[in-house]
């Protein structure tokens, strides 16, 4: 995984800036809502596992939280340090996190697990996130939602040809799979976004209006992204 991402010279240019910012705000807003629900308004210590170039960490650190980011890509860690001096970043493997047990209030992973080689590795990464998170803390995962066959086709066959981020053989995690994992204390699954990453900036307000409408309908579980919130009580 590190070799693939280290070959991407300008990761931030892969997605248009207005869409990268839009997705980052939406994802971190959902995380912030969970933090407020669990911890109130006090700052917490957070691990961003698979931090990429640091934009999610930046948003949360600007809200007053103490964010530590790790990524396997040396290139992306260097960019994260440049983009976000408020957080701390280091090279690290989500399968073997370089931290002691129970030091974070919250650990999260955004669009990272599907780059791992198998479901077995994905579960190992989840156990690592739980290990470094305090008992009764939160483990939050954001992933792509492939329940919609159109989105699945786009991710598997079109997106890898347009962008360098994915290679076309990612291991997507079906959102329904989380309901059957007895070893994890599932708190909620939140579905969001219908907007494609290639949405032109002038059309963004119109697409936001349509997206907000769709997220209030029964087809919401067919959205492009989902967030899973796990309570670290069983691991």
C-alpha cells in the first residue's frame, strides 16, 4: 500500500479541490457530532489512522482536538505535516500501530480499510484501532458504500482509470456486514452523499440541494459513503 501511494506525486490534485473540501467537511462534521454526543464540548485525543495528506486532521484540530495522524506513505506524511502544523504526524502501519494501549479517546479511519489485502487484515486493523483506544471510547470508520450497483461499477471500473488513488482491486466492506460482527459493539451506521467526485464547482449548490433531499428519503442507504461508529467495550 505504501508503494502505491508513494508513487502519487500530488495526491491532493487527484480530486478537484472543491470536492475534496466538501467531502472532508461532511465526514468530519459527522465525526464532530459523535464527539459532542459522547464527550460534550471538551477537547479529546484522536488518532487519524491512514491520515493521507492531513485534511481531516486539520479540520478536527482547528476545532480544538488533539489529533495524531499516521500513514504508511512517507510522501503523504510529509504533505500532511506541511498542510497541518496543528497536528502530529508519523509514518505508521494501521496493522501494527506504534502506540500503547488505550491512549486515544477516539480512533478513526477514513477510506483506508478498503486498501488492505483482505477482510482478515481489515479486522486486524479494527482490533488495532480498538487496542489503542480507551475502554468505552469510540472507533469510527468511514468507507465507500457499494450497495448501489452504479456506485460499485464506478469504483471498480471507472474511478481507477480517472484517478491514481485506487487500483481497481480494492476490498470494499459492505455496510450490511457490520451488523453481524458480535465482537464489535456497533452504535450506528450513517449513510451520506450522493454527489460524484467530478461534480463541477458551479453546480455544487444544485447538487447539494438534491443530495440533501435524497438523504431524507428511504434510498439513503444507497448513498456513496457510510460511517460506522463502534464503542470500544468488547475488544
